[in-house]
């Protein structure tokens, strides 16, 4: 997949590297600001149950 992306980017090696960094930044930004805030209420991170472990 990464080779396919690399081959389809226009320009020389430096331009491709810059475009790759830009694509990575965009993907990280979308994950950070869109996907993770949307998924956070649906995940059970705040449903914590502490069991006493039996006899005390």
C-alpha cells in the first residue's frame, strides 16, 4: 500500500517526501480531531468496576 502511494505521488524524491509528511499530518489530524472525539463516548474507559476480591 505504501509503495502504491509512493509511486502515485508526483515529483522527485524530495517532493514525494514532503507530500508524504503532509499526508501523515492530515491523517493524524483527522484522527485526533474527528475520529477519536467521536469514538470516545462509545468506548468503555469510564466504566470502571473495582471488586473487593471476596472476604475482607
